[in-house]
């Protein structure tokens, strides 16, 4: 654990497969703060998986619940928050994260994202006839929105989870509004 204090919640944003959960867990451990996952919190509250929520209630309902959960988590003590891939696309979430936390875009190349998600069937948006094409379209359309994040950290195939977590910490050390020495 590092000798620093987290002053506000750091929300990890980016595409599915960017490493938000894995890097977020490592980051929280290194900083000695809680790790929260907005998708897991939604599933717990609904007692259903994200895929089940999408199938039964639709994406609009899911996005409404997602915004409520993210707002609640931002009000809690400072933590590392992993958000779903579409969360940062919603104006309300970007505004809340910017006002009450700090957003970090884990920017991974499309080839790495595909390697990480192609064998998983838990991604509702990729349940299409052409999942790679769908991922590529999402990557192109979402990139400009993710670029609005407060901080960008590149995620590369050669980086381990800990390497990426340390790259996030390095980026945060330049932000006295986020990290302070103990």
C-alpha cells in the first residue's frame, strides 16, 4: 500500500475489455481504498445480471438505474469505481463524475479489446451476427466521448494489470486534488 490519501473517487471509464475491473481492483489495493463496480452494484440491487436486465427491461431502463448507482457511489467515501462501458456516454454520469470525482480513461487498442472479450458471452451489446464489427463500431463511436475524461492512461498488451495500475497512480500523482501524501 502506498503512503498517499485518495481525496475523491476515481472512476475508470472505457470500452468493455479495457481492464477497468482488473486494474481497478489492483489500484484500490495499492491505494488502500474500497473497489466498487457499478455493474456489480446494479446486479446486486436488481438481483439479475446485466444481460437479464437488458433482455427484460431494455437499455434505457438499465441506463437510468446505472446513473442512480453511480451517483450513490460518488456520494460514498473515496474509492476506485469501475463503470460499465456505456456509462460515461451518458451526460448525467460524465457531469456527476466530473463534479464529484475524477474520470480516468483506460485507452486500449481495438485488437487488445477483441482478444479480451471474444470468448465471453456476458456482453449484451456483442450478441450480434458480427461481434467484432459491433465492437469496432462501438470503439470508433465511443472514443471521442472517452477522450473527455479528466485523465487518459494507455493500456497496452505488454502491460500487466499492475503495470497499468501503476500508470494510473503515476497520472494521479500530478493531481493534488485527487492524491495527497500521508
